[in-house]
C-alpha cells in the first residue's frame, strides 16, 4: 500500500510542478494594469503677491471645473502671519471679473479685479509623481492679463500675479503604488 501511494504521489508530482511552472510563466500576463482615470480639466491659476500696510500678502485662486475651486490668503511672513483658505463650487472668475472672499484673522478679505486669457496658447506636457499616482497632463496654457486688488480691514492694495494662466488639459492619473 505504501508503494502504490508513494508511486501515485510521485506520478502526480511532474503534473503539479508543470502546472506551477505554467502559472508562474503566465501570471505576469494576467496581472491587472494599474488603475488609471482621465479627466478633462479647465480652469485658472492666479498666485499673487503684494504689500498691504507694510506686510507681505500672498493670494492664490485656483479654479478647476472638474474639481473644486480654492482661494487662499496669507497676510504677513512673520510670527504674526494670519491666513485662511476656502473651497467653493462657484468659480471665482466669471465674465473676466475676479471676485473671491474669505475671513482672515476674523475680518472679511476680498480679492477682486479682472483676468482675461491673452496671447497664444502654449502646448504643455507634464508628468509628475504625486501621492502614489503618476499624473500626466497634456493640453494648453494661456497667460492671463489681470488687475487684482486685495482688500482687508477697509484698506486695499494691488497684487501682482506674474504667472497667472488659464489651462485646458487632459489629465491621466495612474496608481503607481501596486496596491
């Protein structure tokens, strides 16, 4: 009995080993491709600086029709810095008019003015790794002509937004974590 059991086990061993080798050979081909999503993203970016009452001011307006819009304001660049940010479903730029508001240090602050796409479209291609994703963007940027003012505590100051631009991109995000 032992002999027939041992013989049966030995005769199945090549089949089991062969199946394991075959599986090991085709397994990489069966592996799933990394998950990716592609979105069409259109919006505006204004990152502005200036001086209000002798204090540095930074204001950022980010609009993206595919996601949310964010305004951020910082006043001061020292230990007395105050600031905040706010998300909104409503765009900050409508018909070239810029209007965003939030509370900074308990007081209402506004970023207002105009911004309009100007000059030629510039083709862009960008690839970045961000938070476990490969983010690949293809499309166009276009410079924004602008005149922006920051108002807080009843006092206004002009802001300069040297790199302000409008974007129209196809963005593909691919998981690179392997999870």
